[in-house]
């Protein structure tokens, strides 16, 4: 009997909360600590969808890159299928910006990101062949591609600082390189640590891109 009364009380509290918080389904709240106080960050439904979509797509970017690294270095039978899935993720990222920048811009970003992936594939192949000079040449191409991506984004959105995006992309390349080297050397602890760093860092980049889009199109996010 006591358990039943407690359960009914919990149900009543939940129903009360639903009544006094109308419209919360269209909002996402998140707490951040500023000056040791908790301040709620409230997102409109549109902003919440943008941020979750960007986080999901950029997370997939590093997840499928890792899957490809592992499969390729092991010459696993799923290598080609994994590469195809990884490349399709670049199309998804390009499609995600089309509502803001148009079809051509989305396709251009996809092309740049696919180049980023294909250069990584070349680097992995050169590493497997122990061709140091080719690794160096491909790494230079990789850095140039990062410059091109940063320039593209900065041109599309004045809120994106080209040097900051460039630095974030260089960091992404360096961490991915560390991941490959550790994996090749059989240092699986370092390999996992590198991937953890990549995962965290890509979410920072995702947030930066989302922040810039919201700042550029405030009316579309209820600002």
C-alpha cells in the first residue's frame, strides 16, 4: 500500500511538470557553469536540430575514418565498403549546409571533404608501403586541402575566422596521423588515446561551425 501511494505521488508530480512547462518539446536546455553559477542555455527546436545533426555527422566522420584505418591496415575484406561509407558521410556533411548556403556550396564542401579522405587513403597506403617520401608529399597535400576547406568556410560565413578553422583542421590531421602511426606500430594504448582526442576535438569543431551558422542566420533560429 505504501509503495502504491509513493508511486501515485511521483505520477502526480510528473503530470504537474508537464502542465506547467508547455512547449518544452520544442526546446533543448543545457547547463553551463559561468562564475560558479549554473546558467541554462535554451535552444529553439531549429537550433537543437542543427547542433545535433552537425554533431552526429562530424562524429561519423571520425568514427568511419577510424574504421577505415583499422580495416585498411589489416587488409580486411570490408575495406572498400568502409571507404564507401566514409565517403558518403562527406556527402551528408555537404548536404547539411545546403539549406543555408545553397546546392553549389554544399557540393563544393563535399568535394573538399572527399579530397581530405582520399588523401588520407593515399597516406595510409604509403605508410603500409613504408614509403616515407610519399607520406611527406601526401601530408603536404593534406595540409593544403585543410587550407582550402578553411578558406571556403571563411568565405561562406564572416563569423568563421579562417586561421582558427585552419588551426582546428591541422590539429585534426595531426591527431589522425598519430592514430595511424600508433596503430601501425602496434601501440594500441596510444592508438586509443589518439582516437579519444580526435573524438573530443571534432565535437569542438562541430560546435564552432554550428555557432557560426546560428550567428549568421539568427532569424532562422529564433534569435
